[in-house]
C-alpha cells in the first residue's frame, strides 16, 4: 500500500521541475545519427518553432490522420511558495494543440465554450471522427467523471453522457466498430479500480463489461486490434486481452524476451503491433528509455531502438505511414520536457 501511494502521489501532485533542455536539431527533420540502429529503427528530434510547453499527464491522439495533444500538468516556471528552494509549480491546463506533419510544428487550437475544464491523467481516444476525453484529475485534485467529444470539422466540444464513476490514471481505446472502452485507473478516493466500461457513440449509451482480472490496473499501456483490447505494462511481458464480443479476459504470455514491469510508458499502436516506450520501473521507480514491440499476430515481443533519453509519462501516437510522434513526459530528474521526437520502426521510411 505504501509503495502504491507513493507512486500515485508522484503523478497526482506537481513535482519539482528542471531547467529547459535545448533542442539539438538544426532543421525540422534533422537527426542525431547515434539514434539509428542496425535494424533500421530510427529516432529523430524535431526542431519545432512552437510547442505545448513542458507537460506531463497529457494525451496525444491520432484523429483523422492528425495528432492532437490535450491537457496535462503544464510547468509555468513559477514557485509554489516564496522560498527560493520551493519547487516549480505545474498547473492544470485544457489547451488543445495539433501537430502539423507537413510544416513540422505544433499549432495551438482555440475552441469556443463550452469545453472541458483543465485536467491531467485523463484519457483520450479517437472514434468515428471525434476525440473523446474522459475523467482525470481536476482542480483541487478532484477526480472527474465528465465525458467530452471534440469535433475537428466544427472545431467544437460537446459534453456527452457520463457513465463510469470519476476516474484518473485509466486509459481508453476504440474498437473497430467505434465502441470506446475504458479500463481501470483510480477511483474518486484514489483507490485502484478494475471495472470496465463501454461507450457506444451511435446511441450515446454506456454499459459495463467484465472487470479486469488482476488486483489493480492503472497507468498502463493499451491498444485495440479488431474487437479486442490489449493491456500492457504493469505485468511485464504478460499481456491481458479483453474480447468485447465475448465480454471475457484472457492472459497471454508472448514469446521472446519482453519488457520489465512498468508504469506510465508511452505507447502507440498500428494495424499490426503496439510499441511501448520507457516509463518507470514498477518496483524501483527508475525512469527507463527502452523500446518494445508486441506483434498481435505472432504474440511475440521484440526490442527496438532505445529512446534518446529516459522518459516517463511521455505520450505518443502513430501517423499514417508508420511513424510515431512522442512528446513531453519527465526525465530521470522528474523534470517535465517540451521535446518532440519522431520514431521510425524497422521498415518505415524516415525523411531525409
């Protein structure tokens, strides 16, 4: 219990932030060559003119072929108290940013009211042309249960019917039929939850599914493939699969070496695989920089090229074309970051 509470407080409360790290790229697609591995994997750091700031507890979603970043703890550079030894003071935000893959830059999007209140540790997922945002930590550390849909064509937010109780540290994913699945997290009292909820955008209704079979599931990685949900992270190389059609869970032990138990890893999934990046070791809290790929068809893990730096709480999503954008998070000193990286898995063509 003590370990769980310490882990929760690291993400529920603002921590000390470090100094701004300079971007090293000299042109939008410039790269440091040591980040390229023999197997063809490649990391590049992008030199963007603007960015969402030093942020963690945010979300990044691929919506209609565009990436949208929403919310999180944003480091402002202020102090929590008058003492010069006081830590920096991250604040909750509800800013919406879009990544321009052609101009290689971040663009802030202004949306009219109503809109979601500032929050962090929420979930966001794209389904049927909209981005759905659920829950998270709000002002005064209140755990939220509101549910919103962002329509990029109209550039408007719309509040939808709430279903699950208040939740933070959870994740959500969309099945092939558009149904949104929300799993676990922390409840309003910051106790681990294992319940599963499914939202159907067609009729705007919620229903409960079979609960996650483990004792707890929070700050994990998630992916959808067809009508199945894959849970990765807290249980090491083991993968838990939820079959929405059968409303049943199974545990899989993939072949090959796999990732250690971890929380708050960045992740992204394509049509054939899910990748996880870094996070913090479940037992020691060490911030990691390794990259792992799980193949849905073969039920096998393989290791990719390490990230350029260790990060926990970064967020990522794939673009069409099999390259992934990763942003934010905190480094080994728990300092929030404002760096943008692009990852090209083996077989994906990096720009020149």
